[in-house]
């Protein structure tokens, strides 16, 4: 189940205390299905664990290794701690709330799935790449539904121009083409997360890799090729090749969370251009000697890519300001809770 030396070392401090380790396979409103040596167990968090959390990002997520006390005869367990995460794919929670939503943890490879139909979108791929690089996992781009595309090579070229050095695989699950190329990523102990919009073929790909239908598949809408939310929750599925696949609900709106390194990695070409500008604080507007404006003028830098770069740069700056205010409020509330708890303790000991 991917319990590698990194996690074994983290669990060593708990091993002598009668605890066992498990891996979260499914999350549903703070109830978890966990893979353990005693089989699949239904688990919830302890009261102490809940009290010590500062936000939803502290709770277990799919892919997490957790420290538990188990009751196999009941098919249940209690989670006392989450082991340190080796990788974490996050996004801002949908809506106006500035809060982190963890999509998947401890992933080795992220399959960024985009369909080669009317829903093909290079700008969306750029956004997914930022979060993939930031997660600590290795991104791999899967271009699905090749049987519905007449200009595959052209679209592959578009993707390769924005995903420099990232493997790109073209598949057709219906025709069973290109699937074998993905097998090296899902070998023994490897964890892969599937990310992409609704209707791109994530569930169909999962079924192909498993060898039988484990995920329900629905048809996409006619006209725009957009799909319904076939997968309604994040779930980790064991594959016959020895690896694990985390299937996720379709995310048409992927709002960024923390993405400093991921942003620089995804837009390395623009960052490198900016370093060649005459002025170090160049705003790439009307300044003389601007390498970015020069590249836009001669066509070596795609205008759509640059506009997306600026848009997401502003989005991250805005999010950083809001998150700073949220962190201050959380810290204030944390100390309020501690003070309240201490007062209650003092009254009991009088």
C-alpha cells in the first residue's frame, strides 16, 4: 500500500504504544474507510485529535497514512494522528471561503487527464500543472479520447509547448490504445492520482487499469462535450499491477492554493525571459528593454499563455493576502480555546 521507508520512520515513535498504521482510502464527512492489516475498517478521529486541529487541512485525507487504535471485531478504528505527508495536492475550497481543500496525499504521480474533444483546453492544463508541481508529485499528462480527434499531433504539440519536460501520453480507453504505456507508473507500491474535468474519461481509465468496472461511467453532453460528475468523492483503489489509483471528482474550477515553486516551474520560460529584462522590477508594460514584451511582439511567447500567467499571478497574490488574515484569526481562536480550557481545568482543581 505504499508504506515506504519515509512513512515507516515516522511511525516508529508510535509502534511501541500499541497503535497500528492504516491508509485512508475513502473520506466522507469526517468518517473514513481505512486499509489496514486487519482489513478495511471504518474510522473516525479521536476527540483529542479534533480539539487540536486548526482547520480542515489538519484532518485525514485520501492517501494519508494514519496512526490508529483498531477494533477489528467491530470493523472500526479510531484515528489519533496523521503521519507527515510526502506530497499533497491542494486547491482553494470552492466559493468565497479562503480555506485549503486537500484532494490527495502521498501521491507519486499525478495523471492530468484532458480529453481530445471540444473540451480540450491548454490554459486549464497550465493551471493543473502548477498544482501538480507544487504538490511534490510528478505530473504526467494524459490526453484521452484520441478516437474522437482528427488533429492529435497538433494538440500534442500545443500541450508540449506549455508542459516542457513533462511526459505526454495519448490514449483511447474505448479502443484500448495507449493504456500499456501507463503501466510503469502503477507498479508495486506506487500511488497515482487522476485529476481532470468531468467527462474526460478518468473513470473509464480506472476501469481499464483495474480490468473490470469499478467506477460508473456516464456519457458526456452533446454540443460541448462536458460531462456529469460520475465520480462524486475521492477514493483510492487497489490495482492488479500492485499500485494504487486515487480517482477524484471532476474539477472544472480549480482555484489555486499555495503555488510558489509550482508557479515558477510551470512558467519557467516566462520567468527566464523576465530575468533578461533591462530593469529587475520590470512590469512588462511600457518599460524599455523588456524581454517579455519583445517575445510577445515577435511571437516567440504566446499571448494567451502570458495572459494566463498574469491572471494566475494576481490570483495568487490576492489569495496570499486573504490567507494571511485567515491565519491570524485561526491563531487567535486557538489561544482562546486554550485559555478557556485552562480556566475550566482551574475550576475543577479548586
